[in-house]
């Protein structure tokens, strides 16, 4: 175990009581916890970095953060995508300063040191003024991210050399990710650039919500219900399953009403032959039987495939979005939100899906605004010293046993209103905060 005590003598293990469904408010908005999370979770876990379709050509780069430090992802002349600490070896200046660009070289704006598209230092300023042998350019390339790997087009990185391979880290979650990322021949691609915005919230409220909190919809998003854009029955999204795939990787799967237009998550029928080719029979059955899914890959990559009305009285249209919740401080989070489309989806569907996403879950979307307000307020109020004397309740549905007839891997609890997946997320959080080798324990 790692050092468990916080500065005031409280032990980390006192903060999360998974069996008792009790979470301490002290884990939110707390600078000491934030520093420990950076150290024990974000510098060790596999973190989301981007999607291969953001970098179609050699020289394309995007800039991101990995555990609070700037990184650049760049496609080399050999077609490989590499990731580096975005910091010049001379004085540390950020070498790539745009969100995205295409470059022949990565040239530092301070004194002009230039790095190749594979990160090697090519030229320094006034090289003739160094002693022979002093400027060892072969040792002064950009510092690579320790491990980089791609799963179904999604790029992950970790600063930890001991982290297990990405496929092992994702484990059984791969089975479920394939329903969204691996169902068609061409895979998915990002539409445009990610939308990025800052929220005054602890990142954990975002991940908590995206572990599959269906039951906030009828209150937090009540105005959308009033507008007739969600079914009026508050239990209509309560069916299906809460799934703990592996560790803190969780999702929910919710069926639609008995109407074929809600099968296959409402995806275009023309794609069904591709689903049949790319998925096994269990995956295909789950895809056919469900209309909504939201989940999270621990620690902070969430996804949603949901059917929504983007317009009052309009049709339900599905979209697939990836969300990365990048903590920037104990009380602030930078959100990266992507719309993904199957490359092989028909043109009309691509437009409709894009529109549905922007109108509902883009930064000005009718759903997104409600969520931000709740997460910001929770972050602010839970910092109170009186508030912190009392924990937070996470006990819905805990009397239910996992359903042994559920065909997918992991554990699945019946009904999708419940707090099993939230507790799984916090249980995993505690494991990473307290264990030397969390992936092995
Ligand atoms: Fe980059 Fe000096 S800091 S060249
Ligand atoms: Fe919401």
C-alpha cells in the first residue's frame, strides 16, 4: 500500500466505503487530493489522448494534456503516431503551440531548435558555436510519452513504464467498446475538431454522472421532458442493465420502446450487415436490443450512444460522443467532447447525427447546460467544513444481485436506475489512490 494519510491525519481508506455506499465529500475540490490523483491515477493510468482520424496526414499534430503536462501527438513520415512531452529540450518552451496544425518540423519559437516529425532534434541555433561533442543532438530529441497505444482508433498514453498493455488495462471493457468503435468495417472518425470548454467542477462529478446516471434525467433535465423531447414516464429509462465490465470500467445499456426504430441504437439499417460481420453473436444481440448507452473507461474517458430529439417534435436521432474530463485543478475541469461517426454511415445520417449532438450535448446543448450547473454547485457546496461532516449517499439498487443470464462479460445488475456503477468507479478510484500496483490488485 502507498502512504494513506492525508495532512490532517485522515486516511484515504476512510473516504470511500463501497459496501456501505458512503462517499466522503472531502474527495471533491480538495487540493491535496488533486495532487495525489495526478500522481497516483493520471500519471499511472492509461489516459485518453485523441483519435487517429484527427491526424490523417504526416506532419499533422494535436496538442493535449497528459496528467497536467502538455503533450503533442504527431504523425510521422512513416505513418506512425507518436506522442511527446510538448517541451523544448533547451529552455522548456512548448514546441507546438496550436491546438492542431500540420508542420514539416516542430520548430521552437524561442531560439529556433527544430525537431523532426518523429521527435529528433534536427537543428539547433548557431551549432558552430558549441564545443565539438557538446551538443549531442541524438540525445536531445523530444521526450516521448512512456507508452502509447491505440484501441479501435482511440489513442491512449501513460507515463508509467510498468502499466500493463492497453488491451489488458481495458480488459473486458473491450467487448463493450467494440459495440461502438468496432461495429463497422471502416471504424469511426471524428467529425471536425473536438469541442473544448472549461467547467468549475471536480472532474469526478463528470465521470460519476457518465458511469450511467440515468435517474438524473427527469429532474436535472426536466425542462426537456416538459418540452416533450423525452418520454413522459419517469421510469422509461429505468430498464436494461448496469454493467461493471472490469475494475472501474462501467456502462449502462438501456432498451428503447418495442419499436424497431429503437433497435441497434437507432443506427442506420444499411449498416446492419457490417454489424453482423464485425461483432460476435452476443455483441450483436446487445446492439440490437438497446437504444441508449453511457459509460466510462476509468479514469476519465466517457462515451455515450444515445437517441435524442434535437428538435421539438422531431425524430429521434442517435449520436456517439466521446468525452474526456481533464482535471486542471481541484475545482476545474477541461472537457473535450467529440462527435464520432461510423465512416461507412450514409450522408443524411451523418448530418442528422451531427445536428442532434450539437443541439443536445454540445457546450450550448439543451442537456449539457443542466449538467454543468449541477456539477459546479456540487463542487462548491461540498467544500464546506460543515457539509464535510456528513457523507454522500450512493445506495440505490444495492439489494439487487447481478443477473447471471446477462450474456456479456463482467457483472450486470438488472435495471438501469441504480448506483452500482458509481460505486464501482469510486472503488477503483480508492484502489488507485492506495495501491502500489492497482492494475494487479
Ligand atoms: Fe526552445 Fe530555446 S527554448 S530553442
Ligand atoms: Fe445529464
